[in-house]
């Protein structure tokens, strides 16, 4: 059980301390919940913080249940999507992508994302359930040809970790806890309030001022 996302980030940083002050490393956090975790990592390792935008596609009868995930450039579907109307999937993908474009403008404004080519990318979230969102992010990041992709997670079920470890794009997976009774990420945090857009913008601004690429 983690007190909050900040504590989870500090504990993850202890596992990645060998990357401290490494100018080749970029922490890439998945908004919104992954950003406070990523900030603690960036702070302790003294490396830049970046984000990657992805959002799940919810099941038509239960929006919380992910049947896939979308980024601005790609999408991933799980086996559960096989029984869903292709029209629904197409419409949801377009809807989610429009939201991501708005969020991209909100978070970045006119600023360009950091280039990840030849970088060691440490991809972080506050936890995963199905793994679909992080898989779509891994695939998106790989398009930029980083030298390494390391996944850093406070908590995840073994089923999702297995999928990620099997990906050829992933060099290493660090997960602090893989409980057998996994139901949702929030059950492993004492404080798990939703992170809002303003908090993300503030954290990114703070990180940009402190840990920008030298």
C-alpha cells in the first residue's frame, strides 16, 4: 500500500538510482496520474520529465472497462474488442483522439516535446490494470527510436506485466508490487484523488524549470 503517488515515485526512484544525473535519460509519464509519480523520479534522478498522451477506449456498456487505448498516432485493441461493433470503435477512437489533441495543446501550448531519439526512456504511470494504455504508449515512443525503453510502475497485475515483458520494444520492467488480488490501481493507494489538468500543467512547468535538458 502506497501513501500517495509522490511516495510511489520516490520508492521507484530508489530502484532506478543508477540513472541519476545521466544526460541520456528522459522520464516519460502518462497523464494524468503518472505525472506526480514521474516528477518524483525526475527530481530524485535529476533528469528531464516529458509526457506521452494516451487514453483508453471504454466498453460500450461499461466505460471504465478498457477494450483498447488510443494515442495521437496509433491505437491498440484487446481481445475484448472482437465482440464490439467496428463502428463504435471507430467513433470512440475519433472522439478520444480529439480529446487528446485538446489536451496536447493545453499541456504544451507552443512548446515542442523533447526528442526521444537515442535516449533512455523511463516510462512511468501510477499503476496499470489491463496494460492497453501503456502498450499504446510504448509503441508510440518506439517510433522515435530511443536507445532503451524501461517501464517503471508502482503496481500492476501479473497478467499485464507479462504482456509488457513479452514486447520486443521493452528492455526492462520495474514494478514494486504485483498483488494476486488486483482489482483496480486505486486500491493500493491510501490517497488516490484524481489529478486534474491544472496540476499536470503546474508539475510540467516546475519540472521544465528545474530538470530541462542541459
